[in-house]
C-alpha cells in the first residue's frame, strides 16, 4: 500500500516537473521563433532587430526634422536642389497628374511638382490665348486669375511620410510658401501604404528608400498603388563610379558631415547614421534588379554627380 502511494506521488511529481519543463521549452521555442520571424537587419553599420531599426530611424528623423532642410543645403552645398530639379524634369508631369511622394515629409518634391505643373499649364494657356487674338486684356487677366486658384487640370500630390515631425515641418513650409490647393499630407508607412490599388500616375521617393526596413516590400507597395502605365521614380544616394571622387567623398562624408550635424542640428549620431546608411544601400545594378523583381518594366537608372546619387525609373505596364 505504502509502495503504491509512493509510486503515485512520484508520478505526480514527475508529471509536474515534466509539465513545467514543457512549458519552459514552449516559451523558449516561441521566443526563438519570434526572433527568427522578425529577423535581423542593419542600422547604419550596426546589426539590429527589424523592430529596433524602425524605432531608431523614426527617432533620427524626429530629431533632425526642424534642421533637415538646412542640413541638406549644408551637406550637399546646395546640389540636392539641382538633383531634385532633374528628377522633376525627368518626370515631366502634365496637368492632371496624380503624384504620390513617399518619405517626402518636408515637401521639396511636392512643391517642385506643383511649380512644374503650373508652368506647363501657363504655357498651355499662352498657346490658347495666342489663338484668340480678339480677347480683351480683362478677359486674358481673368483667365490667369481663375487658373491660379487651383492646381491645373485636377493635379494632386499626396505627401506620405511615416514621421509626424517631418510632415509638421512640411505643412508649415507649405503654409509659409502659399501652397494649399492640390496638396495633402498623410501619415503612412512605405511598406504598407494606406491607399487603394491603381490610384496614382507617378510614385516618387527621394532619399528615403534606404531607410526602409524591407525595401522589397516598399517596392511592391509602389507597384500596387500605381495605375497601369504609372511610373516609379527613386532619387537616392548610390555608388560613386570615379575612384578619386569616391575617396574624397568618403573623407567628406565621415569626417565632415557628422561634424556639420553636431554644429547645425546638435546631433552627431543621426548624421553618422545617415552617412553609414548610404554605404549599406545596394549599388545601382543591384537596386535596378530589385525594382525589376517588384514587377516594373523598362527599368533604368541615371547617375548624377559621378554616381553620388542616381535616379531609378520603372513603369507598371
């Protein structure tokens, strides 16, 4: 009898221990599975979890938002303005174009788009008025005034950025510069855009895609929201193709830019990351292949300033 009771007690104790060990094992397996599912990525030259990268990138742009435009001018000696102008000329938007500018928080591409479309529209008006020589100056003036009240041809630009502080700066700039019609601001993630399929004529992302955790997913989203025939345009830092310029560029990037970040924005670390993130971004041919893998056709790139930046273009056909 005593032996029987002892055996039962022993089995119960074993069962409890086994259950506890099983529970611990399940917990460890679950934790390991989460780590595997999440994966590891890079934040500049650091290896971090994907979640950690998202948080760190958000903090970087939250930190630099107010000084972002000043730093762009300082770091590039103003050349970034020329690069963005070239992007718009390559886009060559027409009145009525629906543009989505992703990671465009401070509005540089959006404002250029509005100016470009308006200039195209004014040219069309001038051509139209030339064919109506009998109009009075009052009628001509009225035509111009009516068109100035709205963005021509129903054109629309949506600025989408994951960072609220960057969008806040962009909205303030728009108000100061007098941009309102045909312009909207949306908080959104490039990897999961809050827009319907086949909505936009053009998708742009300037100096933003290298900060995305899953670049392939962002490219797939770009493809999804573009209309058939729509165009993808990406302006991004790339691989310098001149050895001498490459050495000088590296020296300037690592020795000067973080110092400028500390002096102007009071933030060395954020600009150290920005410099490092450029070196981790795929070279031109590799990124071209990624754009093609997302489904785009007629993919090509154009190097600017010896490949310091490149414009990548593709179509949804």
